[in-house]
């Protein structure tokens, strides 16, 4: 993938930077340019919002056969997380065993290496999560 | 949304066998399905006003775009310069192509249209295929963080089990049923029955889903001939009417939805289709639904209103959707056993319903089938399309 494609979303991937609608107060990740609830009223009223990275596991899976760029990491846990401030995020759950994980557990964001494009390609960093309970 | 301005019907159907068709090119698959449909409709090629083709990604899988022109050349309709249009909505491309063709006929712009769907997926390795398949979901916010398409459905499955008490055995029973049906379909990729233990003990893909919970990678094409009802009656003894058509969208990424145990796009599309046809879920005699993953069939039969929310797994496990059940689902074998060449699936579903309504589904015929439904979904439900078909 072109470096620019990853680079332009660095703030979202590194810092969980989303957006907040000034009209209704809803928070979105990744950031949105228009609020899907307030529509036209939200034009020009969406401001940057940094999520805390704290959330709750709504679902999870152990991935055994993944995408080619994640082949060296299998098996790994992928979690569907409700962020405390609103909206959801999908990320790997690390530093724990699958037997410890259940729906409803609290998690926090950690900054990690996500994947690498071959031996000499770009290394991509971003958010993963660990149990915080 | 209201009614169509002209009634539309299916005059003919055709499809190739689905599977690993290494000896057949995309062009050959497409023309084989198209020729069968034209022969079945008993029409001359010169009657054809327009052509639609549903295809997700010839660019990724075949390194070739502009396949509308390729197909029109292959079927020999370049003399009349018949317009050809490619339509894309991931694995809902086939049903979406049909929906556009319905509108073109209903608006009076065309009388007879060939609607095809095709995908050539086995010319790339399975690794590469799983990467391309993920392009129907969100590569940037799901894929780049480690999600594969089956892992997204695994998340839905785990939450469905948690919220509604759906069991692993109930989910696995979808694959058992669909393989039993596929064993009676000569066009199916897998024509072999399997038992529950085979599904439960299969290699894991993304827990709780294993290999037998997932669609296979397939090549194949399907086609049908669509016409206004007057033309259809002129050439065809038993045209099958399309009385309802609905379409809904949802977010590309499941992270931007409030709930992942239902597909809002399917709920919206089915309501539209039921309203247009003036029927309710209990009127449906036979249905083809988008079982890309076993859990997707359970969610679909709930979204379509066949069973209350949370009851889908129990219904499949207890045989209510089997050939002898109250509402037989995926009599063709579904995506699971018939195979899932992305663009072809939506048309193959319609063709199965046509066969059922014509009472020509031989070993898998549903008794007295008069009204059928097909639900085709793109990715994780970013697009969902529902059609309702009726025999006079």
C-alpha cells in the first residue's frame, strides 16, 4: 500500500482521533465530516475529538486464518469494542490468553506495531487493546 | 416506493456449474450461462435491447476491467451495439444488476434484457483471494487492523450466541442442511452431504467459525432473460413475475453500526420488497438467502421476518428451514454448497427460485411453491437486496 494512504490517517491510528458533532454531541470513530444524525446542520460543526481508548468488549474472536499480511501473527484475538465515549472500534486484543476473555470486559488502548509489508516494506503502527479490568 | 410502472417477468434462466473451473475462462463461463438462458427463453438474440452484468472485481481477480464490453463482444451483440452495463456491490452485484434491469424495463426504455452475473476467483491463490474478498468490507478500518471477512462474521456469531443463547450446534446445522440440499443440485460446487461433527471438528478459521461455516472460493456464471410481462407472455409459456424488489444500505465497516446481530440493510430491503409485492413473510413458500457464513443465514431468516429475533438458530436446527420444513431456505445448497462466485450468486439465487416456482427443481422441489424470495448481500451487509417472485 502507498505510504501516503497510511500516513494521512496517522492521527486516527496513533491517537484514536475521531470527531464530535457540536450540534448533538455524538462522537465518531473514525472521524466524520458530517453527522449522520444532524446532517446539514452539522456542516462546519464537526470538531476533532480524541477518544480515551477505554472501552468494553462486545464481541471477540480468535483468528486462525487471517489476511496475508497477518499470517505471521496467527492465532490472534480480534475484539469488537464499544468505546466509552460512543461508537465502536475493531482491534487486536493483546497481552492475554483467549481463556481470560469474555464479553463485557473492560479494555484500554495500547500503541503497537500492527503489521509489516514484507521484509523491507513499511512498518505500520496503531492501536491495539488489552484487558484493563 | 410504490409499484413498478410496468410488470416485469423472467422468461429464461441458465447457469454454469459452480466450482474450481480451471479449464474455463471468464468469457466462456459468461457465454455458457447466457446461451442457456436465451435458449430457455426461446427468443432470438435480436430481441435483446440491453445487457447487465453483476461482477464484484474482475480488476482484482483477473486484472481486467470493462468486462461489459468484453461480454457483449463474446455473445456477438456488437453488430447492433447493444448497450452493456456492469454493476458492482461486492457479492450483491448480481441482485443489484437485476434490480437495475427491472427499472430499465419498467421505465419503458427496454423490453428484453439479459442479466448476468459472473466471477472468476480461482485464478489467484487462496491467500490473495481472502485479501480481495475483504475488499467488500472496510479495508482501512477493519482489514488493516487484522480483520478478515470470516472474522467479522465470527464477531457477529459470538454476539448472537451471547445475546440470544444461539448454540454452536445450531449455527453448524446451517452447513449440514445446505450441503444436504447441494447434494441434490447438479450445478452445486459441493454435492456431498456432511454431518454435524464434520462442521464442528473442522479446522478453525475465526472462532467460533470453522472451514465448513464459510463459503468456498468459486468460479461461475448465471444469467436470466428479463422482459416486460406482455413480451414475456408472447414467447414464454410460464413467465415468473418479479413482484417485489427492495434495496438497503448500511455502513461499510461494522464498527459504525449500533448492532451487529442484525442487518438493517436486509430489514429495509425486505420491507420494501414485501410492500411492493403486497405479501408478508408468512406468504413466502421458498427462499434463497445470503449464507456467505452460516451465521449470516440465521441472521437473514430473522431479518426477513421468517422467525422472531433470536429464534433463527433454533429454527434451522429443528428443521423448519429444511426441504420438508415450514419455510425451506437455500434449496440450491446456498452459497455454502452451491458455491459463491461473487457476481454470479445473486442471479443463481433468482434462478433457483424460478426453478422452484416452475416446479422443475427435481430432487429438491418444494411442494406447491407459488411465492419465492431471494436475499443477496454485499460484504457484511453494506448492501442488501431482496426480490420476490411469483408464478401466476
